[in-house]
């Protein structure tokens, strides 16, 4: 296994030490697990589409029945 060195803000070091002590694990193991979890998502945040776009919900004005009013869908092959 390779060794790396990193700098942590004091608050993260305190939290890391606390979690390590509570779980009976080494700090290295906790950091390895956290990195594994973070890197396993390939930059994709977990959650529903609504969770990921919540800041956009309601930001566009228009008719509220676009998905249910068949007259509005005629041009689109429905």
C-alpha cells in the first residue's frame, strides 16, 4: 500500500480522531473508506432527479398542465 500525506483543518482532524476512537478503527482506515465512497460515485451525486434539480423547480413560468392537457401535446405526437 502506498503512503500519502495530507493537510487537514483542525476541525477535520478532531472529527477524524473522534470517529476513529468511537469505532475502534485507525484514522487511515476511515480516510480510505471515505475516499473509496467518494470516488465510487464518479462525480455523480446520489439522489432523485428532483433532489438534484430542486434549485430549478418552480423557476420557469408557464402553464401548470403541460404534462396532462392533451391539447397542449398535439404538436408533439401525443
